[in-house]
């Protein structure tokens, strides 16, 4: 609430004027919270108070040029009732202080009135708003006028008083701008609220003292909200965690793909090597000293020869592979017979046969000989 005073002008008699003391009356107040406060105001200690930079007029807060200050009145003693803006004590004290300021500033161009916003302890410290309209005065001009009046005062409330000007944008419950979303600057008694980076204006229809943040996933560009670039989110696109996840995923995916390709190549190489080993092993497993492809290949010198069947009866002396791996002549090639046609005379005691005393698993390799141990009629016993 803005508490004001009304002042009767001096009475004019004939051609002269008679100065009359101002008659002050308290301005109407809006008691809250029983009655809602108008826009651009707050409920302060029981009554509605307009934010700094405006004043209450016809139950509405009206913009004006405001030069705030603090007046310490040493001629008064503080009482607890002065803290309640709706109390009679506050109303009377506020009206008296407003009347003194009216006498000082009424001669200034565009002066409207002085409102007492708050009374605090320290003798009595009054927070006041000096309201002007359409003036080119500055805060320094108003401060100098009040200080000059206090210096020349010899009695009354201003005797021994102390006055100091205040910043229009000072933080507090009645600050003209929302300092969390805007920056405030005072120009010629008027507050200008500028949106902080990342915020945009709400609407000139509703409020120009605060701004709003763009929704998550958007950022402020000028006075509008635009979508964030890919990978960014959060307030004003400051959160890049999504982009980090995408980058890390791509890197890990690439590494995994390389590992898979390397594993496939390694498996193919291993399989190819196994096939080569299998082919070479299949050839190596054939232990015959004779060549498979070249039947005329000579016998290797480092391998004991195995006798071959030969159709030529005049071939070299037949060989027998003994149990110990050595070879010896099976028979002495002489023109001896055993009494049968076309046969050599064998020595049964030396020949190792299947049925003799010295059997040999290699005796069947002997060709062109008759078995002297063969008995007719054994065919039917098989």
C-alpha cells in the first residue's frame, strides 16, 4: 500500500495570500489478504504496497517517476504498532512525515506526493517514495532539496533528521524488477527491467518486470525461444550429456565393429591354415617310401627297403625284413630244387613261415616259391 496525504492549498484573501499549514489526511488503504492486492503490488504488513516505481491511485498501481530515500526522524520514538501498516499509529506517523516532505518538494516540477512505505526502529526510520510525473529532475536534485530543508529547519520533525537517497533498483520485497530473471537499471526515476541471458519477456500485457525461461530443449535467441542443436538439452541448451552419449556410443560401436571384423579375419586365417596343415598331413601320413605319382622313383637311401613283388624271376636276391628291422637274403639262389618243378630248395629251419617254427609276418612277400609245409586237403578245413 502506498500511504499518501492530501494537502489543502493556502487561502487567498484579496490581493495577498496567507500561508496556512497543510492539513494532512491519510490516503485510503487496501487491507490484505482480506482483499486481493492489485497488479504490481504485494501484501506488506497487512496492507497492499505498490512496487517501487509506482504508486497507489484509485486502487490501482500507476507507473511514475520515483526517487526513493530514507528519512531518520530523531524527534520521534519507535513503537511496535508502527510496524503494522494498517494501525492508526502508523497511519498518523506516515501522514506527518509525508506532509513535511510535501512542503519541501511541492515547488519542484511534476511533484505528486511522498509515500511512506515502512517504519523501522532507530528512533524512527521512514522508507519513503518521492513520486513525480513528467519531470526532468534527477535523484541528486531531489536529495539536495530535502537535505537543504533539513539543514535550515529549526523545529518540527525535520530538526536533527537525516536523509539519504536510495537506489530505485535496490533488492527487496518491493523491488521493481524480478532480480532472478532480469537486471534492473534506473533511468530518470524509472526502472527498466532487462531479461537476463537465457530468459525472454513474458508479455507486455501482463508484466514487464520479470522474464521467463525457455522450456527444456530450447534456448533464448533474442526475445524468442528456439530449439536446441542436436545433442543439447536442459536450461538454455546448457546440458550436453546427450551429445556425449552419442559420441561415446559411436566410438564404442566403431571399436566393436573393428573387433568383430578382426575376429572374423582371424578365424578365416586359422581355418585356412588348418586346411593347409590337414592337406600336408594327409600326404605325410602316407608312410610308404614309394612315390605315389612316380613309380620309377629310386628307393631312398636312408630308409630300409621293403621287398616288392616282381614278375621277373631274375631280379636281385629276395630280401626279408626281420623283426629287428634288418634284412637278409631269404634264399641262396642256386640251381637246387626240392624235387619239384621250377622251385628253389628252401631251408625250412631258417625260413620263417606262418606254420613253421619260426613264423614271420613277412614270409608272404616271397614270390615264386612253393610252400613245403602245405598239406593237401587243408583247403576244406578253412
